[in-house]
C-alpha cells in the first residue's frame, strides 16, 4: 500500500512546542483526522482535507484514519500532548488489530510530542526529578475501584504522581474522593501543582500544600502533580520552585 498514517502529538498547546518531525508530517499530509479542538490548530491549505470529529469517538476516528491511509492517502491523526499517553495511538492499534488484514501492511508511524505533564513539570521546576507515576482519573474506560487501588499503591511506593483528567462536569466528585484519600494517606504538607492549559494564553499555575488543595482548583484542562514525601519547595520572590531530589533511601 502506498498510503501512510502518522499518529502525531501536537504538544500541550503552543505552536513552538510542536516537534519539527510532526510539523514535517503535517506539511506532507493529504488528510488530518482528530478531535475538533485539535484539528482546529491545523492551518488549512490547498490539498489538505481536515476531518474533525466529536469527543469519545476514538475508535471511529481510528478506523476512519486507517481507511483513508489504505486508500493511498497521507494521513496524520492528531492528539494533544503525546499520542501514546492517554491518546490516539492505542485506539489506532486496537482498530488495526481488529481490522482487515491488509491494514497491517500500512506504513504507520507514531510521532511523539511534549505532554502536558512534562510542560507543567518544566514550568514549576523538577517535581518529577525522581521516580513518578501517571494516572488518568477518568472512570470512562475503567472502574473507580481500579483507580483507587492504583492510587493507594502509588502512595505506598512513595511516587510523585501526575493526574490527567482530574475533574469534569460529568463526574465532579471523583477528584474530591482522590483528594480525600490522599489526605488520609499522606502528610498534608506535600506540594500539589495545579497546572491549567500550560503553554496557552489560558495558562494558570497554582502551587499549594495537599492540606490546602480543593477539588474546584482542577478541571479537565488541568494537569495535577502531587509530590512524593521527598519533594521540596524552594521559596523565592514570586512563585516557588518545586523539585524532587535525585536520590532516595529505603
């Protein structure tokens, strides 16, 4: 097959955080497929068709992109951040595995991007400077019991933790439960970073202690980082710096 499918990450929001590799793939594309707000970031041009779709139709989007590539198109399916982190790469491979055998001969490439987690960490210092874990707090594709079990194990292992999709209008109580659990298991002095829409004009950063953290400080555009027991603040004029030392003991 002559078609190609690139699964690309657009980064957290700013155009200068899109990698040159992704920019090159977009410049060569005949079709761009993705969630409407991400496709809106792509400039129209002659020879390019933009295929925007709604949220929560990942599998349909993946099959559409594979079908276009199988027809000989140069397709880029876009996600925010990195496509392999709670984004479209897994959906594409699920569709590929279940789809027609000839799809497997397609030229398929995953093009990494800067995640919201990495952008938020960079803005605030080095809170992920030692071992850390990443959890998606949405219970759309997994039960709350699994989220809670993984959260408890992450606290037991003393990881710094990054949380995606902490709080939405459809499930406003989930993050309340997360904070309640963390306050039961951890000292309330741990730093918590609320990083909203990092690298965009709507960027907002807030650093508080776990004891001061409130559910309404987060929404679906917020990346939350909770430090480990070793994570420290460096106070200075303006916003403090947060970092986790490189070493730890038993």
